DNA sequence: GTCGTCAATGTAAGCGCTTACATTTGCTTT
DNA sequence: AAAGCAAATGTAAGCGCTTACATTGACGAC
C-alpha cells in the first residue's frame, strides 16, 4: 500500500546536479550533451531507477511514438502474420502498437479510428480503402499519416487516400480464374466473401466476373459467404442445391475453400476429380489440407513490412513516398485439375 | 499545411459558457452535472468537433485506459483468438490494447513490459509464469495490476504473481498420455516444445514424463522442437533415425503434431495405422488435417475473456479476485488408434 | 427572515515532460 | 589579455487535462 512516489525527471536532475532540460536532452538528443554530463545523468537515472512518463512526454512533445492499427480481426491467419511483422519493424524504431479490431463493422472501425487519434497516435494502419469519406477528411484535417494495406488500385489518387501498400485483388483473381479456364473448365462458380463494405472482397468478385465475361460464360453463380469454415460448408451445400455442381469452384479465400473442400468430400465428391476448388491468400491450412489448395499466394509478411516502412517514412516526413504494389502469384497444388471429360 | 489548432477543453468551456471543470465533468461523470448544462456542453462539443486529448487526460488523472499485452507471438492461432476476445471485452469498457510480441525472448519481453509501464498502462496481460523475478518485483513496486494467462499451478502464491487465469498443462498432458496408454501403446515418444523459459512447455513435458514413469515405461524419448511445422517434420525424421519409430507420438501442440503427421505420411507411414499422433491446443488445423487430430482442447476464447474480466476487476480494485483454473478436455478424432498387434 | 445543507459549478494548482530562448562556458583569434 | 563565437546548459512557459477545494444558490427547517 505504500506508494513511494516514482522518481521524475526533476529528481534525476537534482541528483545529477543539472537542469531538467539537460536530463531531457540526455534522453532524447544525447549528442547535444557533453559526455561527462551525460554519464553523470545516466548514473542518476540508474540509481533512481528512473523511467520517463510517456504520457507527459507525448503531451509536451506532441508525438506519442505510438501507431495504431485497425484491422478487421486478429483472429485469423490473414492479418496475424502481417501484423506481427509490422509490429516488429515498428519496435525497431521504438514505436509501440495500439491495435483495435473492428470485426468488419464500419461503425466500430470509425469509433476505433477516432479513439486512436484521440490517443495521439503518430500514424495509422488501415485495411482496405472502403470507408466513409468523412473518415478520410477527418484524418486529413488532423494530419495523421496513414497507410492503407491490402488494396491497390491504379486509378486511386494516393494523396487523397494516404498511402497504399497492397496488391491488385481484381487482377490476381482474374489470373487464377484464367488458369481454371485454361484447364478446360466451363462451369465455374464462385464462393465469394461479403462484398459490402469490403473493397477487397468486391474486387475479387469483379476479377471473377470480368474474366468469366471475357469468355462469355453465362450463369456463373456467385454466392457471398462470411469468413468461416462452417458457413462456407453450408453455403457450398446450398449452392449445389440451387445452382447445381460446377466442375470448378473459385473461392475468394482459403478459409472458404477449405470449407468447400470439406463439404464436397463429405458429400462424396472427389476433389479435384469431381470438382476443382481454388483458394486465395495461401495461408497455412492451404498446404495442409488434403488435397492441398491451388491458391493465390499473398505476401503477408511483405505487406506488414512495407506498410511499416511506408508509415515510418510518412511519419518522418520523408519526401516522395510512393504507393507500393506487391506481387501475388499462383501456387499450384492438388485441388485444381482438368475437368472430367 | 494550415494547422488549425484543435479545439481544447477550454474552447468548449468558453463556447458553452461554463468552466473547464464542468466540461470535464460532463465528459467523465455526467451525472454530477445538471441536464441543462450537460446539453449545452454537448452542443458546444459537437459544434467544435471537440475530442479529448487522452495523453493530457492520462497525465492528469493518472490512468490511461490502456492495457498492455505481451505475448510470445501474434502470428499463430494459439494466442490470436484469446487476444481477440480479450480486446473485445476491454473495448466494452473503453480500454484500448497496446500489444507487443516478444518472439519468446525473455529480454525482449522485459523491455516491452517496461515500455508498456512507461506508457502508463492500467494493467498488463502476460503469458506464462516463467520470467525473471525482478520483473515481478518491478510490477509490484509500481503496483501494476496484471494477470498471467495460460498457466495454472495450485502451489503458486497468487498474490506474488498477480492473478492466474489458465489451465494445468501438466495434468492435461498426463490425461492424454493416459489415453494413449489405455489404447495399448507401449512405445511412446514425445515431440515437445522448447522448455527453456517456457513453463507451459516444461509442464507438458513433466506431464508426459510423470505419466510414463507411473507405468514404468523407460526410454520414452523426448525431443524438443520449435513451434514450426517444418522444424517439426525434421525433428520427427531425426527422432526416427536416432530412436526408432514409436507406435504413438505425443506432441506438445497441434503445430508439431501436424508436422509429424505430414512427415510420417511422406515417409510412407499410415496415421494412425502405423503410428498414432496426438496434438495439444485444438486449433483449427487439428480438425482439418487428415487424419484429424486427437488433441487436448484448450478454451482459447475463455482464456481471453476471463483474463480480461480478471484484469478489469483488479484494475477496479474489486475485492476477492481469485485465480481461475479453466478446464481442458480431450477431443478424440482420427489420429489416435490402438497399436497394430 | 435566517441559517444550514447540499447539489451544482467555478478556481486554480498541478500532472511530468519538452523546448524556445536566455545565459554561461570554454575556445579560438587577434 | 580581450573579444568573439559556438557549444553546453539553464530558465521557465506551456502541453490539455483533472480534481481538491472554494463558492454559489436553492430550498426547507426553524
């Protein structure tokens, strides 16, 4: 219950026989202080076990050394790896990470963004571009550096939307659809993510649709489904009932693909014998499930790393920061084959 | 480049024609303010788009509404779910989450704990009990409420170690070993986690060893291996070379088990025909891999939820907060069977 | 009508730092 | 040895809030 008041900067100053300003300088710009004093101060710091109060520092200096990240969920592998790398990179520069997860709800996300800004974050990591424009206005007004990860579109004006570090979801999806078509599939359906408020999910659907249109494939069913294995199983089952069974099913992500594979198998279908199924993301389970998933590899680690670097650059006001488009590529495994003839 | 100074509490006060204290009260203890003034203040807040500066608040009020969490990694499913639930629960009480991941390195963890404390976190979530005692002293001195998740031991003095919210790793492991023995296995090896600096990994090994000793099984090889599928594959391959092939392999976690299963299969072994393999944790892949894993179910969500509740209780200084032991149970799936006769 | 009480509000002193500006120190120049 | 100058240090004014304490005013008791 005894609360021995913690040493403050002033105590250190007194013990070291210098002014508070000098102590502060030792801590923040050590090179402005001559070695002798610096050592004396260091000794006082050690002796008292002094630790700076970051809130006071943030208040006085108007920078917090905290960056915020609002992600849809930390529960699944998609963002976990990127977030981990992001955090590690920031850590190197002594930034801490304030995370919030929005559960894909726009209103929750907005609240969290505002909260983080209130906390004085120096920068912000956001996922995807789709959100209420007034959030962007807000961020601009407050001059908060931010980067948007996971999405990339040529046509977007980057200066308006902070910096983009992502990949072209539409193009990537079109590429894998092309591959499926090249294998000879004609009846191709899609199990998609929920496109509402999610530009990545929407872009993947667009990629599918445009490629299908290119080949004049009609009636390519697209069913949207939440990010969940069991829901994917049900969605796939429902799809078979209402639209029949395609020879190939394109899934908007690996989790949906896993659900589809499991359901197909439990309904007696052979994958890829009776039906080919492709994923997107290339998370761990993609290579573990049997058959392993042919999928689009997304560079999760790079997304995290480059997001961090770009954000740091913006925070430090470095010139000529560019949007960054990362590459995806297809990983061919077992779940895609030519259709039975 | 125009930086219109953000409205501060004083501006709101002036516009509403009240004192700063009243505005502050409206924001923090609205019931102490009569409705008429409250409305007037609210109007001023809206009009100015005022947002409080949390750093100033934290400095003045000596509470930050931030809790910190230092976890070994956010990259894998083990902690992700718990962290997500933890965050959601805290969110309900308007706490934000400052996360750091230590990559299982004690020195990194210590640094991060100190950094979080410097940031004035109101509470701390730590994983496992094993760490330098001076960290506990430090936390006690600073009177930082903290809870330790994932571990639970009867014999530990809770008051010394903050609060425990976990399960008995040793007992849980002993239970699944018992099951394996009951199936008739006699040659049982273990693929363990790295026990150094990790009380959970150590406890799981202890559970294995004590149960094996109980049955007088000698030569039960225990190989430690990092948390990684590929490393597990190699470790399992190495184990076969040096110790031969057991009829059952107990793995300290599902990731190791998956690695072992994949390697076994690629070496032409049937699981569970030629070798039974068990996991621990019951993460998603456990039920997706083929054969699905018989494993110990760990209540990840509950760990997160109860950790949050316990921490909140400590922060609010509620009396009689107890350590909490959560239950685990075995999920029998396909990877465990009786040995060939 | 006066006083006491209590709820509502105001006053102002910090919270522990940073930093612009002022001052001192220790050199180099001449 | 005096002058001049840059580097090192000191002084003190905030940063935007909270809160202990003081003040005000409304109302009922006497």
